[in-house]
């Protein structure tokens, strides 16, 4: 059975995202919402991946 990735957000990470959202929303509430939504959607995509399918950053060729 493939081992799946589980992302667990720490309280401090969520606080930081809230601060980013607050800062960005001073210019555009919609842009702030979209940015934070994008982070969470990317996290969900990551959780669908198998650990065996990940590539270590050092192995990525430029």
C-alpha cells in the first residue's frame, strides 16, 4: 500500500497565513482570498501524492 503525504498545519503557520491575508486584503480582499485559497488547494494536491513519487529538491536538474 502506498504511503500518502499528510500535511498538518501548525497553529503558528495558520497565524502567519492570517497575517498575510490581513496585509494583502488592505489592497484587495479578493486577491488575498485567492492567494490563501491557492495555498490550501496546493496543499490538498500534495496530499493526493504518494511519498514514493516525490523527488528530492537536490535531484531536480535546472
